[in-house]
């Protein structure tokens, strides 16, 4: 009986931690301006001129590919362009490599 109580408590802690991590990823996604171009959040208006793929399209396109996280993080860095984005480049994103990885993981969860 005692083991069941400890197990339930651990599960609760994991769920709360997971929820808090997701909230911080949503905040990062908003803060870095990703939602304005890629959508995915109901309270953020999308900039139509960005002509960027939506978050669910990105997840669908890359889901299941090997090394997808590394590939997308590198793409944000290597394809960065100065000024406005075009089809072949991503607007400059001032984010650390860790933040980029968090953003990729957030997008791939959709």
C-alpha cells in the first residue's frame, strides 16, 4: 500500500514537470516570434506575408526522418538570411542552440 502512494506521487511530479516544460516551450515559441509565421497558437496572429509553412505541416513533413532535430536546428542557422525571408532562407533567429532544439522539439510535437 505504501509503494502505491509513492508511485502515485512520482507520477504526479512527472506530469506537473512535463506540463511546466511545455508551458515554457510555448513561451519561448512566442518570444522568438515563431508563432507569428508558423502559427500553432490560437492567441497569436499569423503574418501572412511571411509565407512560412504552418507548424503542423513542418511536423508532418519531417516526422520520422533520421536526425530530424539536428537537421532542423542546423537549417535555422545555415539558412538564416538577413532582412526578410524568402523560400530558401529563414529569418535570423537570435536563439541559442539549446533554445533552437527546444523550438524544434515543440514543433515536432504537433
